[in-house]
C-alpha cells in the first residue's frame, strides 16, 4: 500500500462518477434521438397515410438519422477516458493550487526511479481530509485551503 493510496482511491471515485455522467449524457442523447425519430415517423405516416413500402423507406431514413445522431452526439461522450493524472489536474485547476498533487502522483510511479533524483520524493504536504464537498483537499504545510 502506498502513501497516496487514499488519494488515488478518491481520484478513482471521482473518475468513475465523471464517467457515469458521461455515459448517462451519451445514452440520453441516443434515447432522445430515437424518440424524436419515432415521433417524426409517426406524424409523417399519420398525416400522409403512407403505404407499407413508404413506411419502410421512412423507417430506414429514421434509422439513418438515429445512426448519425449516435455518431455525432453519443460516441464522443462514450469515447473519453481519464487517468489519475487527468483527475489530479482537474482538482488542481478547480482548487487553484500548484502542481503538488500531480508531482506527488508522478513521484510515486515506478518510472520515477529512472528520471527522479534519489533525494527527491513525493511531497508530504498533500492532504485530503474528510470534507463536505467531494473532491476537495487542502495543503496543510502551505497554509492554503
């Protein structure tokens, strides 16, 4: 277990919640496109009193519109991936702090032994206390919150 395991757990929780919101947004856009396509198909069919071949063409056009809407609005939301460093950058930007959080995460990686000086180590000033707002933390040694 590493020194920053609780921080990594909170960043992973934030990443999962953001991913759930992205998925909900993407699938909501797809559901909305399907509903609108069906409503338009029904109204066109009802107002023009279409025959079966015309209805088939109308449904094929609606399927094409839904496919376009899925590629345009759903897939961009589903295709995004975020890492712990992405979440750390987001938290830093939102809390208006220096890059200590990202540095701590980077110094803890196994690759750090190749590029870090032996005397350097992860900053010990990073704290993430229990707080009312998820995703907030303070830097105790610098006196900022």
